[in-house]
C-alpha cells in the first residue's frame, strides 16, 4: 500500500512542497493525482525532516494544495529493459509512442545507474567507422570514447547525427552493433525527421529512440538522457553489444536544468546555470566506456548547439573538459553549401592515435592524417594572406596550397548525406589530394608510403 498525502503546502512551477511526510528518500518516484482524477509522475528533490520538495514530470496546471494527492512509491525512476527495446520509440520517460505494446521487461533498472569502477575500465582502442571522411580520416571515433559535436543554431547537426546513426559500425568486427538515440527539447518536425529517417533506412531495427519534444515538460528532459543511457548499459553489458549513444541537444538539457534550479531558488553560477552543472554533465558523459572482461561497450556522441556560436559558453566549455575531444561545425562552410560543414582544424579526437594504424585501419592513416592537417592549415593561411595582399603577392608554392585547400574542402570534406565512405575510400581521396603538392612538401609521410599509395603519379618533385 502506497503512502498517500494531501498535505501540499505550496506549488511553484513544477515544484511541490509536501509536509508531514515519513520515510521519503532522495530521488524516489512519486505518483501525483490531480483534482480531476488524472495521474502524473514526479520525483523527490529534497528531504528535510518531514518536509519534501517534489518535481512533477507533468504540467502543474490544474493542481491545488487541498485536493492534489501525492503517493510515494518507495523506489527510484526505473526503465523496464529487454531485447525488445530494439526497434522501438519512446518518450522522454520511457513510455512507448510508436503505437506498439508496452515492453515486457526482463528486469527494471534505476535510470541513474551505478558508477563504473575506474579500475574496471578498459582503454578505448577500436576504430568506429562513421562513413564521414572528415571524422574517420582526421578525427576518428574510437569505441568507448565520448566525442561531442559542437554545433550552432541553423547548422545541420540533426542531419549529421542521423547520418552517423545510420552508418556507424565497428570496423572489422562481427559483434552486434546498436544505436541508442536520445533527443531532448526538439521540435515535432525534427522528431518526425529522425523517426522517418530511421524507418526508411531500416536503421530502426538496431536502434532505440527516446524523444522529448520542445513542448514536453522541462523536468522530463532531465530524465531523457539517463533513460537512453540505461537502455545502452543493458544492451552493452547484459547483451554484449557495441552501443553508440547519440544525445541531442545537450543545450536544451542544460536549459531545463537551469529552469529547475531557478525554481528551487538556488544560487546561480555562470550565466545563471547551477554551480553543479559540471558535475551533472559528468554523470551523463562518464557513463560511456568499456569494461574489462566485458565484450560490450558504450560510445557517446553528445550534440550541443553553442549559444551565439560561443565556444567559451559554459555548456561547450564544461563539455570539453569532460569529453575526449570535439567535432566543431563551421558556419562559413555551411554558407558555402558544403555538407557536412565540419571545421577540421579546431576539431580534435584525443584518442585518435589509439584507434588507427596497422591492424585497425591502415598503417599510413596517422601519417596521412598529419600531412593533410598540415597542408590544409598552410592553405588556410595562404587564403588569409590572399585577402590582405591580393593573389599577385602569392608565390607559385602558395598557389598550390590555395588550390589544395579548395580541392580538400570540395572533395574530402564535402560528401552526400547518404554517402557512406569506407576508410579505404577516405584515405584514397587523401592521397589523391596530396598529388597537388610538390613531393618535397610531403614531410609527414614516409617515402615508402608515397611510393605505395601515390606511385609515379604524384605532384612535381
């Protein structure tokens, strides 16, 4: 029998203050019965003596302090899990929204999970092929890594996220691969795009979708990424699958966190975000990784839109501290019609060298990547010099680097939204581009690699 209370003292936004409560626990799930008899859910935020602060997952419109009933369930927020999660679409609280039946769970798991013992973690080493050259060739994703995409308003991060979800797979391995997609605060059009894209490409069969819409309660947004990660942990550590978790948009998650913090009258930190934003984000990002003696793994790609294109904003700033690099999208490339508009120079994958090379991708991958980075960076400098001094001031060598930059952006970075390039194709394009430059400039690749992959067709000596 659930303990029921009619002793609500105050209702402020999504928060309810209940008095005279016995035995409540932090994080406990509660049922809220509205005056009209409809039911909603909430959870415990604070407990002080017999006073309990609750947050409601539904809108508090229609509640009052005399007729609203609260029942304490004695357990935390849980997700029912089984293999039947695959191919299904849920709302932000794990309730089916695809017209299918409820999941008959093998077990129920607390969405806040259990911390991974650092000693039990295994180092990420296996290359994940996304089919996107500017990621696979220059800033590779490694199994067990957390590699965020830093985007901005109006940039096609949703399309890129959907493309990665369709195409990603662990190179050279036959183990089962799954995608868990958690969307927070997105519009109905975006949700429809993701769902239809997954269905039309049959990617839905190996995917689990959790969709929280922009008009859903902000409180639900706090639970959505944890629902997604709980499903991922079950698939990875119970069913031994390689799981890629894509979370979009983490900015909306942080905005919801700020809204709840303001309602609780907490002292704000940077730009009004709660002082515990770093810790809260870490509880999400650190649920990625590999565990020793376990064949499954969780790899994370959080997507966030930087407010005002500002990399120093608290959300991208703190995310960068916790994660192992970042993929940055460029508004300039997007204006010029280049898709995907990935700015490879400021992008970074800190685990790059661990996931590439002989036996993983190809023995020339690291050297070729470094050479392409170097040549593109030099070409960008030449482009800036050309703007200031004019083309007449460029040397013949400068003109070659300028030409390389144009071709690199047009052939290596630019690719179709449904173009799935193998790592062999990506590296082949890279070597082909280096033929534009004099061989004397290719200082980061070995002579035997030049002879093997460029042959006698290379650029001028």
